[in-house]
């Protein structure tokens, strides 16, 4: 393993640290059920750790099965018996727009809280908040446009027909720790636009922005019980939510193994399920690509958000004619990247989410080296507090090896040269995942031909990590079922009913 020992950036301005401490004090730490914050019935607590320091910064109420039961009951009442059931679509859209406005007004607070909770650089956290605002606004516009059709029957005489789209009912939503607020917006906005009610379970590792969002949901004027927010552990709260027969649909984002468990739990009652799971995304550099742009793009694709991104470009395939130049540039950028506390202005990459996750990431790197791969940058756990891990670049990993085939979910890049297009496609599509891919080059016909052959739900060309609320997001193969964002997401939160009318 190469390079000097990494030293984390920790020079957080005093005023920013004081603001963070004050924000933590005022952030809700109880469960949000039926329009109010309430303690868990068992009285359990979840410690919340700042990944930059390894210190516990808060404790929140822990939801267990009995709390999930109460929340689902509240959501069921709100769906059938409350004002929500009688609201016009226009009014639902107004509430979502109001929530977006409130979130925008408090964007700095949410960004600061997200960095404390998750560890990511503050600038990135602020971008996440802004993106969440846009998601709520996008679906506010959709609330009055979830239309049916007038259909002329093709084989029936004396009949007319229409279709209507109706909300499915109570929705259980389980979100991950890597983009806590953003993933909450992706789940909540389309479900609410379509008229459903929600029980949202944020990760036990990052519950703070979701709970604070509950305060804004209350201020925006959503009726009690329409949105319920319950931090808890997967094996208790998450399992209870997935098994509850009153839940009409479960939306999950997370690992493949947990997604399989969610799907199995929902199978007993044939609850509909959407799953946004892992990725092992290829990032392709064609021979005519600008090497400098490719170097920057490869680094952005893997090191953004500490590599804790399902779409992370963790496998870079570079044409042999420019491989040495691109690989050297990527390795130098990796060494130069400033890793540290997300609240420090100079930080470019924050810590990993937890000590356990860091150990998992490092295990992949160690086993790769033991199997013959070369670690050309990073690859060592630094000394000191916090869960830091350096940007790591690996060469010569065998295609069928663990580190090429499995998702690491950290700042670990695999660099591989290729010679021919057919070889490239085999490598790029040669995993169980199919979430995203990137292509860098200038020959439009070659780029479009490759994009057509890639087994991926999203393909970026001469860029990476671009996401817009209007475009569907999801994966092929083991990367999941269904799509989030765009009008496609609304299909998962509605049922279509056909109504036949016999002519009198």
C-alpha cells in the first residue's frame, strides 16, 4: 500500500461548531406519530454518532414493533377517515409546495444537521437539501395530474369505459443512511402527491433530518397521521413494517440482502414492493476522450459522498491507449483529495458512516491485495478519531474477484484497461448489478451504441451523478425493482381501476 499516512482535516470554525450544537438541542428526538412527537412505548433509545469524531451527539427514541403498529393504525385512519381523504388534488399539491418552501427556508439548518449525522462535506449536504426541495416541488405539480383515460372498447358494442387511478393506501417506506433527507423526499413526495399516507423509517444511523422534517410537515398543515416518522432498527421496526398486512406498498432503498428480506416479508400478503438496491457501476473512458476530463470524472464518480453512493462509478474501464496517463492522474488526485470533518471548509471527502462500515470496506481492500491486486493509492486505516478512510485506487483485480463483483460502498476504485469494444461490454455488464454507468468520449455514434448495450438504468455521458426529479431512477438485475422519480414513480403509488358503462 502506497503513500503517506492520511491526516484528517479537523479545523472546524468555532461559530459553525456552536451553530451545530444549538441545532442539535432543538431537533426533535422522539417518534413522529399521528401528528405529534411521542416517546417509544418500550422507551428504547438509539445513540446517534458523529462519524467525524466517533462521539455520540444525540439519542433518539427507538421505534419497535408496537410503535410501528400504532403508526400504521394512524396512517390507516388518516387514509380513510381524515381530512386528507377529502382533500382535492390541488390542495395536496399546495401542501407539498408549502413543505418545499419551508425546507428551503431552513436549508442551512438541514445541511448542517445532515453533515453532523452522516459526515459528508457541508457543501454536498446543502446540495442534497436543495435537491430535496426540487423533488417536493416537482411532485406538487403532479398532484393534480394523476389522470385516468377515456377508452373506446374495441370488441364491445353498447359500452363506454374510463380508467381512474387511485392511491394504494398506507405505504411503508424504508430509507438508507447515505442520503437521508434526499431519499426521504424521493419516497414521500410521489406517495403524498398520489394521496397515500406514509410510515417512514429512517436509518437508525441517520435519523435527525427525517425527524426535523416531521416538524416541517406539521407546520405545512398536513393532517395528523398522513406522515409518520419512526427511526428504528431493521430487524425490529423495519421487519414489522414490511410484515404489516395493513401496509399496501413497501418502498425500500438499501442493500441487496435487506431488500431480499423485505420482499420475502411482503410476499405473505402480496404487498407490492419497490426496491432500489446496490450497484457496481462501470465508468468507461473511450480512446478519444479528453484525459483531463476523464480523470476528474472518474474521481467524482467514486469519491463523491465518500463512495457511499449506490451509483458510484467503482469500476473504471480505460482504453489501453490512454490508460497509463489516466490511471496516473486518478491516483494523484486520490492522494491529493482532502479528507476530513464535513464541517471543515477545506474538506473534500468526509468520513465513512461508522466504524463497522469502515472495517467492512477495509476488508474488501485487504482481500483484494491478498488475491494479487495492486493498491496504488490509499488502502490504510488512518490513526485518530473518526471513521476516516482514504481514497483508494486498485489495479490488476481479476474480473471474477470479490472486489470487482460485490459492492464495497466506499471510496474504492478499480482501474482496468481494455482493448476492444466487445471486451469492454463483457466487462461492463459482467456483474449482477445494473444501476448506472458512465461514458467519456467524443464519437457520438460509438457512445450511443455503447449506451444501448449497457445493462443499466441510467447512463451518463461526459458527466456523472446527475439526477433530475423528472427522470426515472432505478436499476436492472440485482439493482432493484421499479423506478423512483419522474412520472414513473407515481405508477407504484396508484392502482388503476377500469369502469365500464353500458349505454342505456
